[in-house]
C-alpha cells in the first residue's frame, strides 16, 4: 500500500474542503438566531419553525413529492423497457433513431427540453399542471434509467434467461423470476436517480408547470432571487439531511449484503 | 426472431413515448422558429390547419421563413450571448480541469481502503440539490458574505469587494457544481492505469516527472476529454448559475432564452435561439460521442 | 482409456440395428445467417440412452446444432424430430429437453435447492413431490449439505454438479451438455468424466454433449460426430474415428498422426499399394472405400503403431529409413522425430520398457521405421 505524498494530501484536503465547506456553512447558518444570514448571533431553531408555518413551501413540497414518486416510477418502467430493447432486441426498424432519442436528452440543455415540451403541450391543448410536469420528468429520467439499467444488463449472462426458458418458463415468467431479481439493484438505483433528478429540477418544471402547480425548486428559486434567507437555509438543511440519510442507508445495506456474502 | 406481439409492445411503448415527448416537441420548436410572432394565443402564426386539406399544408409551408434567424444574426445581443456563453463555458471548463485533475490524481493514488469513501464523497453532492449548492455560495460571496468578512477582518481590504453578481461568481459556481463531472471520468482512467507502466518508464530512464508527463497524462487523455465535454456541453446552456450568481452584464444564452420566453413572450425568437443553440452544441456532442466510442473500443 | 467408457453391454449399438427408433433425427437440416452457413445439410440420428458427442473446433456449428435441439435456434431448412415429433415452432419451454449451459447459468439469487426446484415448480409436479425430487437430485450429485448455499458460495466443481442436477431434475428425455467440463481444471475434469458417465447410466438419459476436447469425447461418448464448417465430417464410435478415419482431416484432428501422400499403384486383396518416394519401398495397407487405382492418396499412421530400429526389417514394404532429429522423453513414452531423405518428418512413439541408459537409439542415428499392413489407413482425401 502506498503512502500519500504531502502533495496528494494537500490536494485532497483542499478539494474536499471546497466541495463541502459551502454546504457546511449553509447548514450552520440555518441555526442562526439573526435574520442576517451571514452574521452569527446565537443558536436557534426558529427558522425551522417558520418554515413549517409557510404554507407555500409546504404546498410546493407536497407537489414535488407527488411529481417525484409518480414520474420516477413511470421512468423506471419505461427506462427498463428501453434498456431491454437496446441490449436484447437486436436489429429493428428505427434502432438508430431509438438509441439517439435515449442518449440525446442526456446532453440536451434543459432550457431546450423545457421549451419544446411546453410548446408541445400548448399546441395539443393540454392544461399545464401536475400532469405535464410528471410527463416531462418521466421523459428525461427514463433516459437516465435506461443508461443505468442497460449497463447492468450488458453484463448479464444471457444463458440465465435461456436456462429459465429451458426449465419451462414463458418469457414473461423468465423476466419476473430470473432477470428482474438479478437486475433489481440497477432498477432501484435508476428509480432513486430519477427521483433526485425530479426533486432537483427547476428549469423543465418552470416551463411545463403552468400557473396551477409550483414545485419546491421553483419556490426556492423565486425566494432566492430576492436574496439569502435563513428559512431557505433551514429548508436546504432538511433536504441535504434527507439525501445524506438515504445515500448512507443505501450504501450500508449494500455493504451488509456484501459482508453477509463473505461470511459464508 | 419474429416480430411477435410482446416484442412489438416492448419496443413500441418506449419508442412511441420518446417520439411523442422528445422528437415531436423538437420538431414543433423547429416549426415555430420559422413562424412569425403575433399577438394571439398561441402567439405565433401560421398554424397548421388541416381542414383545408393539401392546400392548407402548402400555405402553411409557404408562410414559414427564416426571418427569426435573420433577426438573430442582426441583433448583436444574440450572437454576443452565444459567444459569451462559449467563452464562459471554455474558461470554466479549464478551471474545473485544473482543480479536478489533481483531485482525481490524488484519489487514484490513495490506498485501497480510502478510494471507495473518497469516491462516495465526490458522488454525494450529485445527489444533493443543484439549486441549493449554488445558493450556498450566495451567502459566501455577497458583500456582507463570509469571504468579505474574513478579508476585512484580516485587514487585507478596507471595503468589501464585489464578487456576487459578477462573472467571477459565475466561474466559481460552475467549477463548484460541475467538479464531480470532471473528476469521475479522469479518476476512472487513472484508476485503470497499470502501476507497472510507470515503473517501466522509470526503469527505462524517465524521471518521476517525465514518467508522469509521458505516460500518466497520455493515458488519461480520454478521461480528460470526457470530463471536459461533460462540463463544457451543459454549461453552454446553463441557466440557474448565471441567473443566481451572475450580474446584469453576465450574458449567457440559456438566460436570454428564458427571458425571451417568459419576459418578452416572443416564442418564435425563443425557438430560433434554442434551435441555433442546439446547432452549436452539435459539434462538441459529436466529438464527445466519438471519444466515448474510441474509449470503449480500447477496453475490448 | 477403455475403463472409463460406459459399461454398456457389448451389443449396445442401436445405430447398427435397422429396427431401433431414433430419439433425435435431423433430416437435411441447414441454418444460414445471411451468406454464412452455420449448419450445412446435416443428417443425423441419435438413439435413446446414447452418450453422443458433437466434436469440432470452435465455430464448426456444434453449438448451433445443440441449440436447435434446445429450441433456441430454428433450422432454416430441413426437419428436426425429437421422439417422433417435429420440433418446428415448438418453443424451448415446451420441449422434453433440458440443457446444461457452458457458463452453468445458475440463478445467482436462488439457493442450490431453489435452483434445482426451479424447473419442477414450472412443471405440473405437486408441491409435496418437489421437495423429495430436490432431495433425490442433491443426493445424486452429493450436494445435500450445500442445499441452502447460493451459487457464488460454491466451488467450480460444485457449481458444475448443481447445473447438471438442475438440468436432470425434470427427467428430460434428452440432456444437452454444452462444454460441461470446460471450466474445470485438468484433474477435476478427469474425475468428473467418470461421474458424468456414471450419472448418465443411472438415470438412463440420452446425453448429447458439445466439446472441443477430443480426449473428453473419446473417453465418454458411445458415438462421436466430428464437425467442421457446419458439416458432419464423420460419425462413428471412438475406435472407428481413431482407427478408421474417413479423411485426413479427421485423422489429423484426433490425436497425433503422420501423413504420407503418394500415388495408388495397385489395389488387390483388400490392400492398396502406394508409391510415394523413388528411394523408399512402397506402402501397403487397408484403405477407405473412396480410394481408386491411379489417383492420389494419403497414408495416415499413428506414432504408436510405428516400430523404430537401427537394423533394416526383413519385410519388402512398409518400411522407411531416416535420421533421428529429435527425441521427446515424456516418462512412460519416448517420441522420436525422424527426418526422411525427402525432408518429411515422421513421428514414432515407443513405450519406455527399459531404463533410459539401456536404450540404443539416440540423436543423429540412422534408423528404420516399419509397421504391419493393418497399422495405418489409406485415405482418398
């Protein structure tokens, strides 16, 4: 095992300080007594209290949660199907177009995706709201799910599927009893990825939301435009806490599976 | 294999979904970018009227023109915005590389036990909100922010320097939020690098530095290229960073498009801006994909 | 080698008996992918309880032929029957056939017992009987203690046995084995060969095995089909293939062999005589039926059938002289590489029944090689 040189140690310390200090500062100041975000005047949790009284934020959080859950579930189903098509379906008419449409949204600027979807919804006369945000999020998230799942699928030994057929499964039965359990980790991380993407999205939601629905990022954006506020710090701290908790528990559970495997 | 029903459904459902919600919307943008703005809802003309049959289609096409694109090229605001976006993106990509490469290099040199947690720490910010991460800098960079407080307290400056709402703040924001995109692909190539190659180079007479220059850096090239594209491409269309950290003089095309649409309600111009933005992005995207393919071939 | 061969009664040769009903029959089966012909007009019958080996280099079509039986590939033309039923359009899950995959294809998320029960649960077997059958299969492959383990907790040999047991659990009429020993190391491979033959006899299942290892095929199979470029080159028992190859390709593919090409001078009394070098005596020997007088032919002979001596044998033919170029000593055997005056290299193999110091032939020695009439075979191509 190599020892880190002083250069590498300094680089790592500075690099991670750069990545994490801003977030740390934000969290610290969410407990600040003063309305002035940048001047410390004492510990308090009053901004959390304020936050839970703010109905606009609560409403937006509820919208975001619903959009996130529904759109990432849709995206996971569609993205897994698309991964199957890319990895297993072989040649078919329009395959190049299909894979192009999977990869293009990954690099498409959000402003363009948002604008194009908005123009679509208007030209077919759909009322914008929760539904249109869900459709938009599901569309770009399915591409991410497809990438995650298809990379797992391409490592998948196809003879496992053939073995299932050989032992009497129908194709559908083989999918649910063999393929799905094996690719499940990728499908789950695809769902989580979609969910965070949806939770995070401001631009596409702003285009497709219409006046009737406001998501949390939209709400944060409009209040942040007016300047820094301790309430937003409190909200950010809660969101960061939830994500950290999720990531840590996910990594612990995979670690537990690994150690369990090693024990035997 | 035959085209049986389950197979048709498997291909058809995601295919139609993407056609309807990705390709068709894009064609609509293209079409509107060729239309004229009018004061109506929706605020553009012509609209495709199929009730007149074939003649309707002909009149529809004959009324489309490139007026918006001509306008785009005549008004210096737009092409200045495009050039400024490319410039900001290129400079920010350079800074991200300068910070990201040493970080990835140090990570790949860490001991086995450390690498996984370090990788986790790089990925973790991915999962936390983009918006919040940019917001966190607003408090740090503002006139009464932490940096100014610190510098004033140390006596380096006598009155606050303005960082927030300048291009400097935009660069800091971009480097901060896009750093993982740079570190991960570079780390991936460095991690795969066979340590005995460096030993071989030194055995053959290289100094440690020239071995790094001649071997490590050359072999990390695909990762560096991938990282640069992953930062450069999305930053060109970036909206949130310039609108929160940038000032009135920060000109970026994503923000122009947003304002054109939401503030001016000029849909045809907004669409033309979008189409032209995509044309600009096409070149780096194609280059990026070629780089990825080359890398994939190497792995075989 | 003979002791590992299935201990079937001597008369087990249904392919010679005109009245036996084949279990599998391929008639004029071809398979093409675009211009490429993977299987070229194959006619083949395989009989119940046979241990049949498909042997050939990679890409020869043996795996495709097997996958056609399993139902993963359709024939482009021709018909495949299993037990008298045409298999056209019958999907893999409806065939009385099970397969043991080269990668074993054990389901990683299921325990050994669940892997074995997987196929049974999908048949009409009542739940109560499944457990009994799983027990029985675990005993057959001696894995009772490992029933609860997951595949990744097993050794290579154990995985191989689970794969075998899983494929046999449904008592298929036909078991297909795709390179079943390919992933095992050499020692384990030899042990497992016995086990496979043993299990085949116990279960009385017809086995069709795909392999590129000729020794494996020779050891286990009742009959071997040698394939090349999608064609069946020869089908026969291991000794037929070894002793009476029908072409130099087969002769060369199975074991070591020296080949001498010449001109057929005469055919009489079941013997052909070929002239091949002015300075050497003619070769006389038994011949394959396509050999005709006045044409080109090839004499093939195994190294262990050639005697080597320093004195000239008395017989008037089937002897050649040359010079020892190299000797390979492998303990129980010595192989002599003898260079003929026409530069051809012939190998002769002798069992070392004396100590090395007492052997008289050494490098650079001028020697005579000789054999009797039945030792080799004369082939047309």
